[in-house]
C-alpha cells in the first residue's frame, strides 16, 4: 500500500454513534498501560478496541467477532507466546500482530 492510498483510507468518513457498532473489533493485549492507551487513541477512530492488561485477559477477550489481535510478547506471568498459542487453539484464523518489547 502506498502512502497516498493510506492517506485516502484515513480520510474516509468514520462511523460514530450507533454506526460505531459496525466497526471491526480489535483486541490489544499489553501489560503497559501507556502502550494500551496509546494504541487505543490511534486505533479507536477505525476500530472498537478492547484493552487487556494480561495474556489471560487477552485470551478470554478473543471471540468470533474479533478481527485481529495486537499482542505484546514480553509480559509478566504468561507471555505473548503463550497467549498466541492459546488464541490459535480456538481461533486459528484470527490475525495476530506481535508488538516487540524494546530492551
């Protein structure tokens, strides 16, 4: 996708009010509250965003309605690899994007 195509996509009208229920559902799993809130701010105009602070909560949040998951790899307790494996067991086709942790 070119930058021009991306600009055109972002310029499209975004549903609000009752039409917002038609937006795709995205799950963000990260134990860093700042990252969760930042991703929500960026993504919420185009997606209904469910925020999860742990791998267990993230796995529980994934339903048939979810269009994609953004997943932190390094978290306390169960990590993103565990969550990815668990999500794949029940929802093998949902796209999962991992957010690498900087060291």
